[in-house]
């Protein structure tokens, strides 16, 4: 970033810096509050106001650092003052300017840094307001940058006040010379509290002209309810008595000529001309600053949409109750069906619903309870004093579910949503605020799993299940990395002559301790976790590689591969399949992708485009387990299907249950009418085979023809097929 020309004059910059008279180790409460706010807003352990001298940087205020100063040559801030705007370093170890900096390698161990230059009215960069963290980050949003600039402006305002106070210690003639051109309001008074000087800044701030103000009491600018004490305080100070105001900066309420009250910042100085005391005050209208501070405070503590407290406030209040050994209950509330509101009516309507939900929840609780919005459509409620009183807390949760379930009318449309609530109590369910929220969160997901629109209490097995699942997911990741997964293959044969037409690839896990695991032991964990896309790609690549070798012996063989729903969510299914076919050399017509109707129902809109692309290339698409879920017959018409797989549950009793026979016959008839092939799964007996043939089903799969087998056994099976044909 290009340096501004005035920043190149280092001597003039240092002269400008000296005018602020910042003393080492002397803290300014206002500046300390600003760095504290910066640390909270940006969630950093360190925040500093650094004034950069010739050789050192001096900390006018600091959070997270013990030292009052540091060398300039190793400082990040020394780089910031040479720039026009904010400097952000996402990871100092990856930045050539700082990679070997001692503040990065040891000491503060800075990884992330963001600093905004602080400038004098003449444009000289005095130093920086900066935040830093021991962990790297991905950067700062535009909103975060603007917030850092706003905080920097508050720091500059405070520094200017200090500079003006310093200037106020000079003789009155020079004081008045400076005051005449100052953008701040500056007023002088004698020891009786009569105004002797009133600059143009005061005219702008208070509305009185100099002619109207000079000669009147200083109480002119004080609200009527507070008048009477100010001139007496000046007389005490003039006589050498105690006063808290001289030499300090305070924030007061003032009154405009039109009678309106507003906040000001006032810095009072006193000097003597001979035996007479005189006073000077630098006054700044801080309405805009107050508004900015309020906005920044609210951003750090309140949810911008609902004005409810945020997660940080909720954790603080829970922690305070727990520290006082006060029993409490925490409810985690998540909306059911809210995504449909955003998807169908848009996010503006969704925001209206969230604000209304917040209002309804507040109506269900006491004034001493806390409701916070944690993000999205998730809320948390703290009920102090409740503890393990399940009946009382359960009744509150039921009231909330009923209130949220009442209809919403948005732009003339009636909307219905529900709520799932998880409940945890202290001290039984957690020793810390985060633990308690986590317990309530687990109970909430348990409520969702049990049908939604209900509430459930936390029980220890819920956490045990999560710990077990996470450990199991770690084992699955190891299985991928260590190559512990294997593919078994089950033959698909033609009934009329027993010829092998294809195989279905089935996943197995060769566990190092538990041996060969069937899919029932691990497949649901993969499907519901983050590993499904990786495992799905491995299965596809491995099966296609094996298919190429198998087709060298049996050229017409078709490879069937099951897909996970997560493979559609990536948005790259078509590209992934096309890439595998290109790398392995397998013809598209030799691959059949299998999807279940339940996956189709959950991912309908994301599934159709890639499947249509692949079908146009010649890849087959099979509907697996058809008839076991809630799919409608319209799916058969909408999807580019080449085959329908009749689930084994209809085959098991086909010889004894007339309903199963009728269902199978109907499926075969329907499929033929739609031009779709049919295959029956789970065929174990000759009677089942013969009944299927009578129903019109020509291709089957099941133990009658072969169990799922390892690749080497499949080659032996193909060898027998080839000998049979020969």
C-alpha cells in the first residue's frame, strides 16, 4: 500500500506525536475501555494502542500484554503507520515481512494481526489501534474493517482531547489564539464562573453566539435540573480548594440554546494571571461517538436481528449463576421447518419470522430469565432457580412449543413452523457454561430425532453416544487412510440360462481388531457424517478399476455402484463420475449407479441434473430398495431410470403371501410399461426364482446364485461361467 506523502517526514511526525504528552506506564481509562471493546469484538487475546516513536513503540493502552513499550524495529505497528489504511496479516508465519520476527517465533507468538493507523488532524500517523491472536485467521470482513476504523476514530478523538488539555496549560493569550481556530468548543471563565471567551466551536455546539455568551454564568450550558454547583466549584478551585474536574476529562449532560439536552466531553484547565485564577474548558459534542459506542457495544453483545443477547452474553450469565451455586435450567430451541420459509418466501420473510419467534418466546418466560439467539434459527433460554425441577421447566418448554407452533401470517401467506427443545440443568448436567449448552444441544437433537416439535431432557447416554460416534468417525478416517475398506461383489444373473450379466459392489471394512465388518456396523455412520463423499469416491474409483479387469474376461459385464446422498450435495457428482470413467477407461454403458428412494426424496432437486447428464452419456441409473420408503410413482417418471430393483422384503414371502406376489407382478408390469428393466434382490430359493419368472422378472440377485464375494472369488465365479458357456 502506498504511503501518504506527509508520512515520509519522520521528524515532523515525531513533533506532532510529542504534543500529546503520553507518559510511559500512565493508563487512560477511556483508552483502556476502547481496547477492551476491541478485544471482545474481534475475539482476540491482545489489543493495543501503540504510539510509534523513533526507536520504540509505547502502549497508551493494552489488553493481554504486560510490557508498556517495545522496540519499533520488530513491531508490526511500525509498518502500519507507513500505510493509508488497515493492515491485516492473516498468518505472520506465511508473510515474508514477519516470518522470522521474534514476536512471531517467540514472545507474543503473533500469528494474526490487524491494525489501523491513528492520525493527527494534520495527517501525521501517530501509531495504531491493533488486535492480534496466537492463531491464524482467514482475514477480516468489510464490516470488521469498518468497525476497526470506527474504534480507531474513537481513539483519535480521545488523543485529541488530551492534546487540547496539554495545550490548555499555556498562558491565556496563546490558549485563546489556539482556541479561535479549534474545531472543538473552547470556553474560558473567571474565578466567579463568568464566561470570558467563547469560540466558534462553542457557537456550533451550543447555539449561542459569543455576544450572547460572554459575561454570563457558565451554568448557561448546564441543564436547569443540574444548575447551582458549577460556579461554586470553580470558586473553590480558584481559592486552592479541592476539585475533581481540573486536569481531568469528564462526560456530562449539556443543554443547547433550544433546550435540548445532549452529552459532551469536557476537559477543564486552570491557570493564574497574577493573583487571579482563570479557567478554560475544551468541549466536544459526543453524540455521534456515543451512538458509535452504543452500536459497537450492541454488536458485541446483542443479536442484530432480534435485539436478544448473543451467545457470549448467555455464556456469561450461565457462568455467573453457576459460580454462585444457583441451580438453573438451560433450554436449547431449534425451529422445525424454518428452512422452507427461507426457500419459498425468501430471507426477508425468514427474518420477520425469527423476530416474531423471539417475541413469542419472551412472552413465555419471567423477567429474570434470559433468551439469546445463538445464530440461524437456534435460541437458548436460561431459567435461573429451576435446576432439576423437571415439571416446571417442562411446562415452560411446552408453552414455548405451543406458542411457536401458532400460525404466522407473512405478506398474506399463512406459515406453520415448529420447535424442538433440549433441556439441561445445573449442576447435574455440566460443570461449565459451555458444557451445559452442549448438553442442552444434544437433548435438542434427540428431540429432533424423535419426531420434532417436542422437548427432551438431557441424559448422560446422549453424550456417551456422541463420544462413541466421534471415536468411530476417527476410526473410519483411519480406515480410509490405511486402506482398510474392501469391495465385495454379488452376481446378478439371468434366470433363463444362469448367465452372469453384472455385479453389485458392496462395501466391507477389514477392521484390524474386529475383523471383516458388514455394512450394518458402519454404513449409517458414514452416511450421516462428513466422510461420505470421500468414501463414495473411493468406492466408485475402485469398482470401476475392478470392472475393467473383469470385462477383459466377460466383456458385457455391468458394474453396479451404490451412491451416498452426500455425493449429490457436493455438486460435483457428474464431474466425478466422468473423471473416473476417463481415468479407468471403463465405458459409460458398463456402469450402473444405484440410488435409494429415500435419498431421492431428501435430495430430489440436486439429484436430477447430474443423473440426466450421466444418463445421456450411457451410464445406467437403478432405483434400489423400491417400495420400502415413501416415494411416489411419479419419481419413476421424472428420473432417468434404466432399472428398478425390487427389495428383498417383497421376495422373502412371495410364495406364501399373495400380497407380495401381487406387488411384485405390479412392479414388473409397471416397469415394462415405462421401458425400465427389473431385477429382484434377495433370491434364495428355487421356488422364489420360479415365481419371479412367472411374474415376468428376468434378472435376479441373491444367495441362490452367490453371496457377496471378494474380488478373487469373483474371478473364480467368472471362470466357472466361462467354462459353462464353453
